[in-house]
C-alpha cells in the first residue's frame, strides 16, 4: 500500500478569500507551495488535493475556470520538480449534505481506492476544522496550517471535536515535519 499527503487547497496551498477564489487572476499560490510538494514527492508520498469548491454551486465560477486554476497549480509544481498525483473536489453547496464535501470522506475514499493508499501511513494538511475532521475520520495524521483566512486562536482549536495532531505555520513547515517524522521512523 502507498502513503499519501492529502492537501486542502484554499488557505493551504494558495491564498484564500472570505469572498471565494473565483478566477485564475485571484488564484495566488503561496511562494513555498511548489517546493513543499516537491519535498513530499521526494520523501515517497503521493500528493492528492481534496478541496470543497461550493463556488461552483453558487455560480461564482464554472468548471472551466476551476480547471484553469488547477492547471496553473500543477504547472507551478511541475516547474519546481514536483507532482500533484490527483485533485478531487466537491462542487456542491453546503446545504446539499453530500458525502464528498469535507468533512465527508467520499473524495478521500475515491483516492484511497484508486491509489491503494494506507491512510494510517498518510497525512491530511489543511487550514480548517473540516480538514482536520476529514483527516481524522479517514485515519490519517493531521496537520493544521495557519495560512487560512480564519486565523484560529488556540482556544478556537481546543473547542473543535477533532484536534489536529500538529499545528504548523505553513505548508513548508508541515512538509518538513512529515519528512522529519519519516526519518525518525526509519531510525527506529
């Protein structure tokens, strides 16, 4: 079985907006995202994005614009020597109560099945309680990054039903933590 790092998109890999990231000109990738993904690849992890994109259901953007954003991200990562293995997104409105909207697990289960992933050897990195809860329910270790728009306090985080295993400043710090933990496991 393979190991993976599941990544949230908005607020984790790119700047988020309380008004949604609606087009490619608003889609600004964090400077260290491509290098962090490359490091995860080199450490032997599949990199899979799991993202809620209710902006589709709200008609803020269409599938074509979403694909343009994802193509931009993939190009930047590839130019740095990294690779995104797959991207799964939920296009539904939160009121639809679908299984693919995080913290639902449908998209994670699709990836686990497609790539034969062992969630117990995998991680979920995100900027919200939904990401942490989805990762925990899937059986992954979880890392909360502090690059999202919500800027949760320690007290906020402690009030969540699911606590992150780790809290890091950004995607690069999270990637470096995963690599350090892997090296510690290899020494044991």
